[in-house]
C-alpha cells in the first residue's frame, strides 16, 4: 500500500479508535491457553472487575486441587494463565509474571505424568513467561524460557509431523526477539528467517490465523537485518509487515491498531536509516495518529509508545533541518517521559536522559548554546546516576555525553542519538 492511501486509512482508523468501546489489546499474545479463546471478562474493559473474577477462580481451583489434584491442577494452571494474561493486557507486566510462572510449575508436574497432553501446553506457557521476562528486563531468563519452549515443540514436531508447524514457526519469532534483546543479532536473524519461511508456507493455507504471526515475524526479521547493517532488506521486510498490519487493522482495528502503530514506528526508523527522511516523517506521523488516539483512551498503556514516537519525530525533523519543530517534538517526548519516570524510574529514566541529550543537540542547532549545555549536563547527571547501578550499560553513555559537551561548545556539528527499535 502506498503512503498516501495508508495515511488516509490510518486517519479514519484513529478517529474510530477514539469512540471504540472495547480496549485494544496491548501486544501480540500467545494464542491463549492451548489455543482456546481468552476469558470474556478480560475483554470487557474493567481490569479490577476482571481481576477479581479471575483471582476468585484461581482461589477456587487451588482449593479443589488440594483434595483432587489429578482433576483440578490442569484447571488451576489454566486459571493462573488467564489471570496473568489479563494483568499483562493492562500493562501490569511485573504482577503478571508470578501467576504465569506458577502455571509453568504446575504444567511441568503434569507433563511428567502425561507428556502428550501437557508438554505442548508447557511450551506455550514457557513462551508466554519468556515474553513477560523480556518485557520486565529479565533478558537471560527470557531466552532460557523460550529456548526450552522451542526444544519441546521441536521434539513434538518430530513425533507428530505437521501437527506443530504453526507453534514452531511462531515460537521461532519469539526466539529471534529474545536473541536480539541480548545483542545476538545473527542468531536472531537465523530464527527470524526460519519463522518467516515457515509462516510464508502456512499463510497460504490459513491466512486468517497466520497473517498476524507473519507480520510480527517480518518485523523481527527487519530488526535483525537492520542491526546487522542490511538496511535495504530490512526496509523491505518492514514494508511487508506494515502492509499486513494495515490489512488486519482494517478488519479488526481494536486488536491490531497498536501493532500497526508499532510497525509504522519501525518503518519510520528504517526509512530514516536509508536517508528517506520525508517518507520517514510521513510514517511516524501515521504512527502518532494512532498512538495519540490510543493514549487518550488508555494513557497508562500507550503513553510510553506515544513518547517513543514523538522522540523519533523529533529526530526525523532534525534530519530534515526543521530544527524548531524538532525541538518541539522532543519537548513533548521529554515531558511525557518525565511524568512516566515518576511512577517507574528504573524503566523510564534512561529514556529521559536520552531525550534530554537529543534536546541539547536540537537547542545547539538553533544557536542556543548555553541552554544546550545545561540540558546536556542534566542528561549526563542522570546517566551517572544510572551508571552507579549498571556501570556496564550506562558508563559508556556518560563518556559519550562528556565528549558531546565539547562538541556542543565548539562548532555544534553533531548528530542525534540514533533511535533504537522498540522492544
């Protein structure tokens, strides 16, 4: 789909989302517990109501399993999964980890006695736990969980050829994401390529079920290619992903609008990486249309995404030499990140520091040297604070900021910190 047609569609969808009664799902999910539908209460809109219902169900099945484990432990595992799924839909990733991990413990026990029935479910739950671990910064644990899930599904795929093709393909996408989060981009690319190839075959047979998986796998492939320096192939993969998400969001905006906005955000980064800055601006503006609509409805879920896209917009506008507009976008991003950091400093203070550093560059390009230096000093102090806890991660950021200061005080010929991909 060309950019003008996509822009027209995105505008209509953003308007529709403002009045949509059903909350959009925050992120792509594993296909429910054993492939069954998600609990109606989780989709109804009230987190507290849904959480209460599911916690009571967990308590009920836990009580029953104490007297009759053979009958009720499978139900308890399922109830714990449902509770976790509901919490993570609301962005409560830390709270969602414990019930998901408990579900895995139960399924391990059940799989010993009945491997054919419970090992495939154990693999799906491990994959889901890995996703949560990744979102909460437990990257090594995430990779270990997803690698175990991959090994289980691969074993069953050998035992029952054809029965686990879809699960194997989608799990490889998760494996690619986990590899990338640890900087293992070549291994991530191999997993993503395998996923795309498998899903490309499956989508011909069952497009409705497989297209969401293929869109996500293409985005993982694009990210790996970009990190390895293959920017043109990365851009082509992301364009395919965006086209699929446009198709999916046309049919189900409440479900796929968040993922379309993410894909458009990534597309903007890819376009900027190959010097197509005007096209990058169009893509990030389309992402922002959706993300503003989502953030108005559910700020606690979507303001972080909005802040990220505002930051990208600021950088793209800087590439286009529209420096005042660049500063304005970065101002908005910085304010959002500062508000978010009050509630979750460990998650958002690094974004505050990076955005302040980029603001300092925008200010210097406008000739506001003293303001630029003051902004960079604030970013440097924040990086120093972060380096106290994580020196390997943030020590280099402090060094980079100190080098940047001398350049800002000199001729001012500097570039923004390039945008990283979303996680």
